[in-house]
C-alpha cells in the first residue's frame, strides 16, 4: 500500500471515529423533529412549533440540514444518523487531504501531519448539528480554492451552487466568503511575507565579477529595490483575480435562493449584533483545561515557527487571515473549525519545507499498519454504533419525560430546563424554552427563563397557568418547590441528569 493511500485512509478512519463519538447533542433533537415534520408535511412551519411561549411568524432557518438529518433518522434512527455523520467526516478528511497535498507540492508526509492535527482540532466541534454540514462545505471550498491556485480555474464555478446549499443548510455561510476574498486579494495584490535575513546573506551581496569592485550608489539602490520586490511581491494574476471576484459575487447572489432571502441574509449578522450567543457555553472562550486550547496553540505555533524559518515567502494576506481566525477561535469555542480548516493548506505548505517526503516506502508495512488502524478505530466505532441510542439520549432525562407523558399533562403548559427543551420538541411536547434561541430571545422569554430558574419565581409560573416543571435537583427552582404548597414531586431521575418532574396539584390550579 502506497503512503498516498495509507495516510488519507488513516485520517478518514480517525475522522469517522470522532464523528461517531458524538452521536447525541442537546440541540440535535429539535432539528430532528422539524426535519421529520418537513418530510411528512412537505411544507415549512409558519411559526416555531412545539412551544407555547412564542406565537409569531418565524422563517424555517436551517431547513435543508433538518431535512437531511430527519431523513437519516427516519431511515435508521440514531444509528442511521451516526453512519451519515461518519460518511460526512470521511468526506471532510479526504477533501482536506487533497487540499493539503496540493499546497505541499505532493509531499504526503507533510500533508498528513497537517491533516491529523486538523482532525484532532475538528473533533471539538463534531457535534450532530447543521453546523457539521457547513463544515463539509467549508472543507470542499478550501479544496476548490487550492485547485484554482494550482492552475485549474473551472472549479471556481462550483462555489455559487455550493453556497446555495450552504445558505439553506446553516447560517454560517458568511464565513465562507472569507477564504474566497483572501484568494481574490492574493491574485490581485500578491504581497508576500518573509522574515528578513541579514543583508550579507542575501541578494545585496555582490557576486561574481562584481565582488571587490566599488559600485555606484545607484547600483546599490537598484539591487535593494530588486531585493525588496523579490521578497514582497510576485506577479499579479488579473484573470484569476477576476474569476475569484465573480465567484464571490455569485456566492452572495446565491443567498437569494432561500425561502425568505431578506431574513436569511440578515440572520447571521443579527445573531452577533443581538449578542444571543451569550446564552450558549460553546460561544465562550476556549478554556485552558480543554485539549482544544493546547491544540490551537500547537497549530498556531507550528505556523509561526515555520514562517520564521521558512525558505520561501508566503502570502501576507493569508497569514493575516489565519492569525485573525486563530484569535476568533480562542475567543469563541464554536469557531475552532473556522481556523482549523482554512489554516490547513498554509500549515501543509510550510511543513513541506521541513518534512522530508521520504518514508513509509514499505508497502507491506503500510498495509499492516492500515489493517491495525482499521481494527482499532473501526472496532471502537462499531461499539459506539451498537449503542447509538444510548449515546444519543444519554444527555437527556428520558425517564422523566416518560413520566410526564404518563401523567397526562404533557400537552399542558409547563416549564423546562433549557438543555432538555430540544428533547421535549422531539417528543412533541410544547416547551417553555429550547435550543431555538432566537425567537425566545426576541420576545423576552429567555430573560423570563433565567429569572424563574435562579430566583425561583414560582408564583409567576402559576399565574401563567404552568402545571408541570421539569428541572434539575441542584437548581434554586427545585429547592423552592420543596417548600411550595400545591406542588408534588412526581419523578426523580436516578441518572446523572438529576432531573426532577414536579406536578401542580389539581386543587391548587
């Protein structure tokens, strides 16, 4: 087995394993329910279903992702969803390997080293959400741009249709415009970045017949000019820049192909502008005790060190873009992928100067290594697939929700812990609040939720006609319910969720 086959094979196995490790996610469930409903009805819901606290028109954001996820779930349940994620993770790994190989000028070892580091970084965001599908398109975009850099312009024509999908899959499409803008700017103003070496070691040093001769100042100035130009600039490529600009405009226009173009285009910017992300821990800074924190610094450190010691100048615009995305990734956990994928080609190109392309020449040893990797990674993945249901619903209090349905109160007004709202939606139980943050933030429900949960304002819930409360035993609300007349503990989960189901007594209503 050639190393050009061994390296992407092992990377694909590792990516698939990481994808299967994260079968469940608290926000997965409401996406599944909306996707299943869309498959059944064939029409978009005019307002968020399965909630009693928001009753206003709302676009069907992420509908295409929900359709794909709901279809996989309908076909194979959580197992089908996990297998679908595994195939998409393999596609990401193969796209990124091809992109890294192109930048590394065929150096498979350098491309593989950069790819494996990237996959470990990506594993932090391999959650079962529409964002995962957006990661696939970002990887494909990076591959298309690398193909264009290598001299093939026609793949750029694939970008606008791809952005039609992206706009309907997930609201992260604006970030995909960044690499295209960088590519276009590089072709139009190809500035280069390189640490300056001492003059005595460079082109300013007289050579050949010039050595030992006194040169006029004008000649020295001309040498200095050529030296700076050779280091800071390369010839522009106007035709390729025009192709990139047309692709950029096409990707923007592609956002008109959504159910509600104005709302879909404005949504990503409103999300940041309204600071809705403060409600989500994944939008917090990467904690120093998380492996991703050190992997981020390792990747950035390798890039910085290779730039300092590199033999060839690199694109100044790309270096700045990668540095900015690194800062964003440190500040927002969810943006790790937005650094890891675009930085991969730069890292692979830098490593190709230092990592020898030799090695892994013994095909039998390569085949044996591939078999061992397949047995180990494939075995772990198969074990996780066998317990896909358990892994998926292990993050929610299934027994407490069963008890709620058995009580006959599930369709009445209730109050639920935020992280469990998505599972209630999957079970078609109206929620107080759930992972569909934007509508609840828009009408003030999120603020009401935080006040009730932490200040234990049970009277406010009673005035709103709430007849059941699903909360955690360690929260102030649960402690207050112990002392509140008219409420009884109907169920207490024995699992790690610590869920408690409280029902309001009929005589108190």
